């Protein structure tokens, strides 16, 4: 958590650490958006529909039933 706190305070954080944080967030279902004129942002990936076998799925939320 100290690394995240340093990053939020805009203190020095190694580039490989920033890359690891981004990868962890992406693996958890966060999608990073380009500016496209409105500025950069993030959003949760859309969960796949039943016909989308093999694609990445968003992580389950606390109210979601466990996978069977």
C-alpha cells in the first residue's frame, strides 16, 4: 500500500512498478481508455455474454454468485 500512497502523492515510483500496477488492474477487469478528445479514463470491462467463451471476464462482485 505504501507504493500506491507514494504514487498518489506523485512521488518517485519505478516505471516497472507502475507497469505492474497497471497489469494487476487490467487483470482485475479495469480497462484503460485513451483520451479521444475527452481526456484519459478507466472503466470496468464488460462481462462476456454466454456465447463469448474464451474471452476475459470481469471479476465477480461481492453480490455475484460463485462460479459453478
